[in-house]
């Protein structure tokens, strides 16, 4: 009787030694759903990048802040006033940046196309060289964020990335620092800082324009095969 029980114990322990814990099988529809999700995310990313580009290049007002040319309401105006004041690029390059927004504003206001030669006068940038550089030095976050926002809008058309998000977040931080924290202090109500609701749309587009690799993230999250039980546990049962 005892030998029979011992034989059964040994055979049962040996079976457990070679036993494998089954892993979950992947559904045949999983690769298909993954590709559909990847294409859906790619469409959202490209559309968000294009919408962000239109917000920037058409100069939809996002804020109102003092700059070298007076009061600026778009990242292109802030960057262009700095470019004109420091003569970093030829005036033709700055005019090319400003002209699409000038066309939209001209058609909306009085249904007229602005003159190419009069672009800098429209934006009051002819006197930007004579303005004090302290205006920009006090708002370095907005200035740097405007540069990144404009550059990211153009780069995002070719390859969406994080430059747009970094630029708009840096701009928002500069606006919050001056509007809420009062740095730098501004006692003139005509030079007060305003933030328009359209900046929320710019933030949403910047977040949505970041490209995520769904397949790579899914491969990392897949469960690995579980190792077989240790031989020591089987040996203990044999004893």
C-alpha cells in the first residue's frame, strides 16, 4: 500500500516538473485593430499639425503683449519684430512670413489685398530698430516660445514633433508669469497682457500633433512567457 502511494507521488511530481503554464494567445484580429488604431492616430496627428500651421501662418490672435513693434497678438508678430530689429534675416523673408496673415486681415476688414511694399508699415515694424530691447528681454519666454511655435508649425507639416508643444507651452508660461505673477510689473493699462481663448485651440493642436508609435508601445506592453517551475520544488516533493 505504501509503495503504491509512493509511486503515485513520484509520477505526479515528475509531471509537475515538465509542466508549462499556458500563455494567452493573441487574437487574429489584434494586428488588424492595431493597424486601424495606428492609421487613426496618424490622421489625427497630420490634421492637428495642419490646423496648428493655419493658426500660426494666418496670424489668428492668441494673446496681446508688448513687443518691439508696439503690441503683438501672434507668435509671428513677436518673432518678426525681433528679426527686423536685429536684422537677422532680410526684410523680404519677414514680409513673406507676415503676408498671409495680412491678406486674411485685409479681406476681413475692408476686402482689400495689402501691398507687398507696405507690409512692414501695416505691422508698425519700420521703427522696431529704434525700440528698446528691454521689451523683449523682459519677456524671453514669450519670445523664445514664439520662435519655436513658428518653426514647429513649418516643420510639423513635414514631420510632426514636439517643437510645437514646447513652443506653445513656453509662450503660455511667459504669459502666465506676467499676467498672474506680475513679472515684469506693468502699470500702463494700454500695455496690459491679454490671453485669447484661441490659445486653448493652439494647445490642443500642439498636443494632438505629437506622433505616437502605437505598435512599439504595444510590443513593450505584451506579456512575456512565464518560466517553468523551479526544479528545487519538484525535488522537495520527491523527498
